[in-house]
C-alpha cells in the first residue's frame, strides 16, 4: 500500500511489519497549513493551466470595476451624512459674527434705545431685550458703568406710556438683589420718578410695572437709607392714594405686600443675632419712622378692609399684614365692628374648608393654615 508523503513510518520489532502514522487531517485531529489554506479559500482551482491570461485580465478588470463602484457608493453615503468643509467654514464664519458677549450686546441695545433715529417700536424692543440681560448681577453692574441705568431712569419721564412701562421693567430687573445698583438708582432720582408715576394719572399697565414687576419694592426694601428716602418723598402717602383711585384694585395687594416687607425688614433684623454691623443697621432702622406714619395715615383700616376680598391668596397676604400691624393697631382694630364681623365670617368659612381638607386626608392643609391665622387675630382682639 502506498504511504502518503510526509507520513511517520516505524518498524515493529515484534511483528517485523512497517507501520505508518497517517497525517492529522486524515485522523480528524488537526489540519496542516495547506489544508487550512484550502478551507479558507474554499474550493478553488489553483492550477495555472485552468485559466488563460486573457481570462485573468478580464477577472482583474471586473474586480477593479466592482471595487470602484463600491467606493463610489461609499462616498455618496458619506456625502449624504456630512456637509462639505466649504459649507462648514461658511457656517462657522456666520456663527462667529453672532458670538458677541453680553457686554457688547448691551452696548448695541443701549445705543438703539438712545438713538434719535430709532422708532418707538425699536426702542421698546431694545428695552425688552435689555431686561433679559440686566437680571444678572454682573450685567447690571456693567449696565450701570456704561450709562444705561441713567438713560433708563430718564426714560421714566417719557411722554410715551409704553416707554415708561418698559423703562420701569428694565429698572426693576437691574435693581433685583443688587445693592450697588439700588443705591445708584436712588441717588439718580429713580425713586422720585417712580412715585410721580404712581401719583399721577397713568395707564394701569405702567403703574403695575412700577408697583410690582417694576420692582419699586427692591428700591425700598433693602436699606434704611432707601426707606428714609421713601418716607421723605411722601411714598407712603402716594401708595395710600392708590386706594382712592378707581381701577387700581389690582394694585392693592401689591401695596399691602410692600408694606408688609417694609415692616418685616426691621422686625427680622432685630430678631437676628447682633454683630457690630447688624447693631449699626438696627440703629439706622430705628431712625426710620415708618410705623408712626403707617398708624397716622390709617393704614390699619386700609389693610384690614381688604379681608373682604374673595380670593384666598389675597386674604392670606392681608392676614399676614394684619398680624404684623396688630402690635401698633390693636386699639384701632378692637373698635372696628366691620373687622370683627369679617373675621367671624372668615372663621366659619375656613372651618368648613379645613374640615373638608381633613376628610380628604390632608391634615395640615392650606385652609387649616388660614384658619389658624384668623383665630390668632381673633384671640389677640
């Protein structure tokens, strides 16, 4: 029997026979390198006599065409997914033009607002955009340094109601939590101009911006100096006059909230831990005669009368203010039969609403809290 090439042959000394070990591929264990190559390539006729040179050339040409077509398809797919570099460059250039700092944008907006060539709508639009930027403390300081605050304060004198409204809007945003800008605004005459707007005949929208969204409260509420200026300019009397003007009902709650903040500023400070700086501030507040002015101008009754309003949110704010005023207005309230009747009605209403809350599983609900405020006032009286 023929022995395959590469077989291992040995002589069996016991029998005298020659034995041959078959290759691993035939024994099923492992393949030779040649076998592995054949399996990888598949059934391929590698005999060079099987193909003519012409056939090989055609096969190679076909392979190149296929490769070229595949490359084209891939390039087309990439082109669909990604934009050309030239287009990207153009877009980045456009973006770079728009990448301005807040400071640069505010300079342009102030310029547009201050330009005599700008239309009324353009000026209003500039103020509207400025309000967005000056909310940030650092931007508000920049706004002050570039003269924007001065221009906006002057804008409160405009004959155009819409400019006054938006100027107050920007001013309120700039003053928010920014003591440096607040002091500059007061010294620049902002408080006086705001009070003039409230005291004179103006559209309701303008007065709303000044008393609420215009943040007069931020001008007044932060320092003893601000409160002193407020009283000196007759601010309390101006706010009192809003209760005599028709159509100003929506401002009443804002005024009461402001009054509450003014009084509580001093109360909270006195209850806090005293350091040297705090003690100095307390002494400054003691020089502000706010409470005597409140009592003298009969704010006790003005505030308590608002308990007759139907909105629970309004009543909540008024109850808080009455509770604060109780220390100064107790005798006035004890002789007020209308207040006694109103408090009795409120107690009955909130007892019922609080009981309904409890039945629904809310033991410490909103109406129970309001009932507690009402009962507290009744007990003090």
